C-alpha cells in the first residue's frame, strides 16, 4: 500500500518529468510537486537534488517527504529513499509505543528488537 514519488531534478516542472504526452492525474501532480520541492530543499542545504515522497495509497497520507542527506551525514547510504524508510520506521515505532504506553513494556521491547 505504498507509492513512492521521486524527483531527481529541482529545476523542472511536473509535466516535464515524464514528457508532455503523459497524462498526469491531479494526484500525481500533487505528489510529484512535493518530490520536486524536496529536491529543491536538498539544493538549499548543499545536497544532491533528489527528493522522495512515500505515500500510503489507502489514505493518500504522506508518510515521509525527504531529500538526500549524504553530504550532511558524510554517509553515502543516506539517499532520500533510505532516509524516508527510517522516518516511516520511526513514526510507526513511535505510534506503536504510544498505543501501548499502559502495558508492562514487553510489547515495546519486542518492537525495538525487531527493528531493521
């Protein structure tokens, strides 16, 4: 139930991404524009201009909107899609922990040990 939108260029508009003959839906335009905006944020902090949006297709909720962090972290693996995966994992773990705040802690410990 996950859809990923990537933009590797910050200086283009949405119709240019797949060519003028592609018929973009309003939904696609919205999320691609968000990916382009994330790529623009990368440029502003001296990162490679790549942006990524993770969307829950059941609800159209944006789960993560990220850009590369390879220069900031000096870690070549911090591409925007890996940063997005980490953000989604953190969000799910946080939600899980808050939903189980009143238990004896066993569920929270189990969630931490299964994180990858």
